[in-house]
DNA sequence: ATAATAAACAGAAAAAGTTTCTATTTAGGA
DNA sequence: TCCTAAATAGAAACTTTTTCTGTTTATTAT
């Protein structure tokens, strides 16, 4: 559940970083807030095509990186060759991870992140993390 | 420091999975055991060129995937677009994760995995996990 | 040791995803 | 409203990975 407040907060964060508040950026933020957990550049681009008759894929790439730089989005590495972006930043209300069952392919959320209290490691100030677990779900364990 | 024993163990694991013990596969295993923590397909290919005058990059890709499938190597996601492979699997002596600096792109190892003792979550029997952290490295924090 | 066979291979070509380039448009400040 | 730097589209280039085809090789059975 997302409030209008956090939406405007994001838009303000653009200004704070000296970035322009363009229609495409607003649409991208809106898209991430309203729908999926994480999206590839191409997925974002396809959605934006529904709103803007002209919309270049390079712009989408650039905007996603801009949004990462000002802390609105996070880059997420998944097992494919594609880039992935999401709002699942540490401290965000949506922060969570996933566990997949290697038997049936089912995906569940891990709501209790075991890493939120790690803010410093190896001299790094930790800003974000991505955790993916796999194993055998309760249903498949029974069989 | 890796013993000859674990080398032969790896070679046996090829056989157990019905894979042939080819010179290139032996060389790849030897390479990972002897040198770096993780390598890209291209890095492996360049090393192999020193040993084999004929050595195709597609073969390197195929072999790396074969070695993943029989549990010798692990795929590692880093912040670039390249594939990375290493001997780092859960339970393995090399198990570890990575943290990347969002400013300079530097990658460091997190040797102390904070998740090794998590064997059950959300009803799942946890078998494996992938953790990727990002933040600002000590050097960039100073500037 | 040899032959048979399925897997592994090289090299070329194609595909997928991302980035760069150039000229045009637009958001935000003067 | 005008100005300027940032943002944009579209084309093209680029990097990395995968597919394809025909040839070679490791292993199994003889």
C-alpha cells in the first residue's frame, strides 16, 4: 500500500539531486510504485509505450540509472543477463526478499529480512542488499 | 590452498554426472583451483589459449555451465554485464558473497556469511542463497 | 587394441541486451 | 517569455552470449 506522500517524496528527491521532473521519470516512478516488485528496462519501456507514443529505450536506460543515483531505485542482479530495478531499498516499506522452491518453482516472500540491521561491513557503508534464497517448500517436503 | 584430493574429487564428480573428462574441462577446473576467486568466461578463455592453440569461446561457455550443473562451479552475479563463475557454493569452503561500491564499482568479498545458520524459513528447507550487497566503500566515504 | 557412438569441439554467424552518438526538444530558472 | 543545460528519439555501434554446422575426441563395448 503506497501513499501519495511517498510518491511526492520521490519526486522531491529528483529535485534535490538536480534532476528534472520529466513526464517519463514521473511515469517510471509511478510504474514502480503501482505495480511490480522489480522490472527490467525493457519491461519499463513496454509499459511506457502505452502512455507515450514516442519513447526511446535509451531514455529508459538513462532514467533508470538516474533514479538509482538519487536513491529512488535499486539495481538488482538476477540470474539472467538483463538488468533489474526495483523500489526494494533497505528501509523502504516494501523491502523484502524471495525464496524459490527448486522442486515446484513456487516463489514466496521472506518478510522478515535477516539483514536489515547490517549497516556496515568490510568498511563499507551498506546502502542496499539483495537476497535470494532457494530450497524446498513445505508442500514439496511432505511428498 | 587446495589439495590434490579435492581436484580428483571434482574430476570424479564429472564422471558421476555422465560428463566426459576432457582436457579443456580439466584445465578449467585446474584454473579455478589454482588462481582467482571468480572468473568471467572471457578470462577463462584467455587463460586456456595459453595451453590450447585451438580453443573456442563457445566451448568455454558450455563447459562453465556444465560445471555449474554438476556442482563444481557456482554462477555469481556481479554488477557488470558479464557472467562470473567461482568455486563458491554453500557448504563449500569458498562460500562467500560480494559487496559492490555504487560510486567506484569496486567489488569486495564478504567472507563472513551472515546467513549460513539459516536452514529453515517460511516453511522452506533452505538449501542455497545468493546475497549481494551494495554501498559506499571506505575509500569513497573519505572523499 | 580397435571400432562405434555420443558428447565435445571450433569457427562462423546470429541474437540479445546495452551504450554511444547526433540532432532535436523540453523543463526550470532568469 | 527567453535562455540554457538537461533530456529525448532514433539510429547505429558495441559487448556479451547463444545457436548452428560440420568435425574431432573421450569413452564404452568389442
